[in-house]
C-alpha cells in the first residue's frame, strides 16, 4: 500500500485550470500570468497532502445511502456525476446540484423567457461593444480580458465598457494587461433601476434619447454606445447576483438584449465560475431530464417543485443525511452544510471528510467551460492511487445493491 | 451459442432471393453476435419460435437529435412542458420529465424508446467540433443503440475566410478530414451554408448566390467545395445538407439551387419537408403565403440519381425544435409555443436555436407541412433514396414512426386523416390522388437497409449471413401502427434486449461508428494556428483520441 505523499516540492501543473469559468489550457502561455492561479499554486503546494487508499475509505464505512439521503454535487466532473446518478437511482436518494442565488436567477429567466446567448470565442471574434457588469467577472477570471476581449481576428478591437459596483475597485477591478475603454460606477443596489432606465431609453427612438455628456462616461454614454454598436455582449459573473429579487436584473438585461436584437445583435453571457457545477448540471440534465434536482421514484425521474429556491438551512432540515461531493481543484470554500460525508479534493481535516483524487491532477475527467460553449478533457498529470469520487460513489452503489436494493432499468 | 429463430416472416430487401417471399416462413440462425448460414447438420443450442412474426434487421435512424448541447438546452427549456403529454394534458400530478408521451427525453429513455420500436442504431446529425465531447458523452449514455455523429462544417469563420480567399482543394480536404478525425465523426453536415455565420454579422438572409457580407463567399460556393471534398475523401455518406432559407415560403427554388450546386456529386438533403415550400404567394393568390413544393422536389430527385433525402415529417402535437440554424430559429421564435426560446452564437462555428412548437392540425401551415412530408415519401420513386425521419424532435418525436409507417402503408387511413387537417391544406394536397401504399419490403428499405447502405454500415441493415445479429420481430396487430409500435423481440448483437415491447436488458454491446479519412498533416498545419486564433485554445485540445473516446464510452451508464 502506498504511503502518504506530500507534494510540497512538486509542481502542480494540471492539463487545464479549473479555478474559474475560462478553463485555461496549460499550453496557453498567458496562463502563467494568472494571479488567481499563481496564488492557488502557492497555497496548494504547501498544503497538498495525499493519503493512501485505505485511509481515505475509512469514513465511508458507516454511510448507508437511502431515500433520506441528499447527494449534493457542489462541483464534479462528468464521470462523478454519472456515478452519483447511478447511486441515486439505486437507493432512491435525492440528487441536487448546488445553486447560488445568482445561478438560480439566470436559469429561472432562461427557462421561462426568450434568451439571447453567446459563448466566449464569439466575444473575441465579433463583439463591437463588451459590457461587463460587476467586479466579480474580472476578479474571479483574471485572464478574461486578455483571452477574450483582445481580438486576434477582427480588424478593429472591440470597445469594452465596465460597470463596477464599488467605486474604489473600479480602477483595480482588472488585473489584466488591457483596460476598459469606459468605466461606470453603479452601486449594486441601483443595478435594477439603472438597467430599467437603459431598457426604457433603448426602446425610445434615437432622437428622443437623453443628450450625451461628452468626455465623461455616464449611463447616457453607455446608452449611446449600445444604440450605435452593431454587436453587443453583456457579461457578468453569475454569482455576482445575491438576492432572490435579482432575477429582475437579469430580466432587464434580457429586455435590453431583446430590443437591440430587433435590428442588430446583442447577447447575454452569464459566466459560471464553478465549472464543476456547470458540469454536474449538464450531466444530471441529460441523464434524468431534470434541471438541478432529481429523484428516482419507482419507474422514472422526478423533480419535486417543493425544493425550488430552497435555502441551505431548508436542505439541511429536509434530509437526515447529506453526501457532499466536490472533487475539482478549487480555491472556493465548500457550502455550509452539515454533511454526513464529504468527498473532497482537499485534505480531510474534519470527521466525515474524505480526500479524493482531484480532476486534472490525480485523475482525469471531462469538464464544461463556464459558458457551456465547450467541454475539456482534464487529463491526470500526477496519477495517484487515491480513489476518485466516482469510485467512491460506485462503491456505495455496489454496497446498496449487495444489501438488496434492486435497480429498475426499464422506465415502462 | 447457436440459436435458431424459427417461423420468421423474413423481410430483407438486401437479399434478392427473398423478394416476394414475405408470406413464407423460414428460420434465421445466429451464432453469438452474428447471423450465420443454416448449419448443414446439427441442432441449435436454443430455439425461439417467433410464430410467424414479421422479422427485419434492426432499425436505423440516420437523422435524430439525441445528444449534445442543443438537445440538453431543449431538455432544460421543456422540463416544465414535457410533464404533460403531447396533447397538452397532465399525465401525472407529480413533475415527471421522463414520460414516454413527451417529445424530448433523457438519454436512457431515448435508448429504451428506440429499442421498443425495434431500432438498434441512431445518428446525431449536428455535432460541433468544440462540443463533440458533450455529444459523445450523451451518446455513450444512450443504452442499447449503436451511435455516431456528423460534424457540422460550413459556417466556421476560419473556413469561410479561406473559401473567400480561394483555398486550394488539398488544404480544404485536410481541414474536413481533420475535423472528422478530431471529433470522431462519421460524416459531414452543413447547416445553412454560410448563413449562420452571416447572421452573426447581422446579415439576416443569405440566398444561394448571395455573397456573405464579410467573407464574400456564397452558399453555392460552400456546397460545391464541400461536396467535392467529401467525395474526394471517400466518405460513405455524402455531404448531409440542411439547405438555405429553411422554413421560408418559396424556398423550393433555393433548395433546387442548393442541389444544383453539388454539380452532379452525391448530396443528401436533410429534413427536406422544411425546404419544400412554393410561394411566396400574396393573399389574393391562394389565401396563404405558401404551398407545397413536393412535386417539384420529387421530380428533381427522380431525375437526379446523385440526390438522396430524408423527410423530416411533421407530426401534430407538442414538440421542441432545435437547430444550429440560429437565423431560422430567430424567425421561428415568433411562433414559439409555449412562448419561450433560446438562441445563441456558438464558438465561431455555428449557432443554436431552441424553440418549442405545437403543431396543430387546425393550422394551415402545420397541415401543409404534414402533407408535404407524405407527398415526398409517396412521390419519390426509389425507396433507397428517401428516408423516414421526423428530424426528431423538430417535426415530432421519433416515437411517432409507427404512426408514420401506417400512413404510408394504409391508403384508407391516410385519406381518412385528410378530413381532420386544415381544409385548405387538405384541398390543395396531392395526397388524395396518391394511391401508393408502401410494402413491408419498402418499409424495411427506408428504415434499415437504405440507411445502412448510405452510412457505410456494412454489417447492419440486413439479415444475410455474416451480418450483425441486430434482429427485430413484430407480431401482427390490429393495424400497422400497433404492429411497428412494439417489438415482440429485439436482439442486439445477438443479445435479447426487448421482449413483448419491454426493455429487458441494457447489456448488449454498443458501437460508435466513425470515419477515418486520411489527410496530409502538412496541408493541415496552417489551419492549426488559425483555429487557435479564433477559439483561443490550441487546436489539438479539440482532438478526441481513440483512448479518450473509449474512456467516454466505457463510462457510459
């Protein structure tokens, strides 16, 4: 049996970086300029300790997954999500992909309205005006502007207009080498009102729009740019929206996109920085047909409406056991849930935590990018005997099967 | 193990000696995964008496959207709709999204529903390079069925730019071949050639001979160059073409121009019904903007042996339309039922449009579409060149194939249906004059033998010795819809997967059909940096290796 391994003196150079929505390929030279990645590399090389297989499996021995269990996917690759679905089907457990308020708001609008979307490469290739809303999109994805706002194919570079929520952070919001052509300060509390004004004014004929204030970036300057650009893209960090009512903010942006799309092109690009969440959502959807939450009941998958918009506390109260899964290298903290068992990529420090192989480091896995425009294969760069989350979940399925829970395979 | 299937009413158009012998009962012998000739002596290890059931090779659907990004978006958009059945009634008080009466399903149910109808292979026709992994992951999770996918080309910025500047044939072939190899595709599809890309530049229409505003290339150029490249590379399947102006009144003219653009080379027109409209007419002419172009298109196909088509039949009821043709879906959003849609530009290659649609037999255009599909199936003489599809789920779900087969085989049923559709569409259609009824042999051609042949699946679509033991038995029921709706037995690679209409096993091995065109890496080299400039990722990162594909397949549920 392999003993504990410390990687303090080894370079954790994964095939793709999973820390943010962009999923940068390690062969892109500018990845070395990513401040977020460099910070993570420094921290993980100090703290990264791999346990052996037997030690890792111990906390799993007492867990019995059943209908009272919630399988919470915080972040995972396709294969792990597949194994989680199999386990849920085998045991009647409920499977759920963790949602932030912002991601819930975007999906709610997207699935109930008309949506105008785009993907990252399209931004670089075609956008004439890029509007970034909120600071998260720049601080969470430090290479966004370098990779996708500097066109290598267009004759003229796109114009970039950044709307910051915090006055002090406007100038330091971006760590990139390129800077916005225009900046605007909208306190977070005013976003809905500001966007409503924009949406209303865009629907006016140009002659009735407010007079421009020159040499100063204001909402009217933004309005003028929006009205004159032939191809506009709005980009924001999906987790920059914090309140349930922020769905209205998304609706206002959609209203702007819809109006501009009558005669030109305007698209919305909400970036999800948790690519493991995107991956789990997509996989759950194709395997069960259920967005976000699914439960196998006898002969088919169901999505109970009662879980819609549940808070972490409500989830905690609704289930007696929670199996939390998060197997991507990450600098995010895990959701504050009273998990019975946590399968995680970081070293275990509390009871019930189990360290599993990290996707793209100790094991391979498929991951969606944060705009859902493409899927990457994150190859294992330092294969290790540490079990993967998928293996752990499969072990639980096998245990349930051995205990006599028959799996129904026909949905007739 | 040697198995004898006894008392089979064998329908196999690939074996000329069986022609006209469909009333005779005979045996089919199987050794493990393959059909074998009857042994000269000795008995089978197991006998299965099929009691005179109709026996055919496993069905093959050459155009069905069952996996990939657009399909998953449709699942998301329809999650609160498919809990109702296609007539709009709730079938269950709980919020189920996997009921067979829906129109789009999770992967597992796709495989099961196809298997129940006796299908053993299905092909996803719209796979983008950057989403190829997603497509293969979903196909791997589709049980029972052999699968494959067609890579979408013809709207990439790098390709249109090169065509506009006169790229030579060798370089173009290298790009096509690399794209197929990288994405592990079986064939090449073009969707609205150049038109999706033009829409990204806000050029909202692109006629066949109209120049792209940015790159100068015309749809005719794209079709001409790509049909040649596909032919020269030796693909079994011709260029699979979703033509320009889909859904537009009067598009029959651009459809025929698109077929002409192939200059006599092989070309496959897909979901032809949506590109088969006469007009545009003024209200004063006939009262409606469009009519049927089926007679024109059928005549063209009958006179041009280089042309094949699949129909894309419309079936009344709730469905969801999904297409890479974002511009067409932008127009269709006006008709969304329920009123929601998803449109997106995608990665400098194509677009994505998802629009729910409720086809009503009380609606003139929907009724017209219904008649056009049937007219095409009945007016094209050679059943080896016309394929039964609904372009699932665009015209309707694939589960309506048995109904469609009944419409083809039962003239009186077809004529009775005319009394239920919009009266103006019923009055104008040629269907009343068409007495043709498909024979069992012709059904076997359009649903298995011909798809196998045009896709180059040499060991499928036939019950001849040496072929895969993909075999379905249908017990005669009250009508053809009931007969073909439920297989009494389905063997996949010799393994029993369906009995009496119910899936009994997912254990049969699945295959991913791919093509492996050769190309000169020196010809491709310049493309690599161009693609990286457009996509901001190394071109090599798009390549799915054989090992990776095996890993994807092995991980499937």
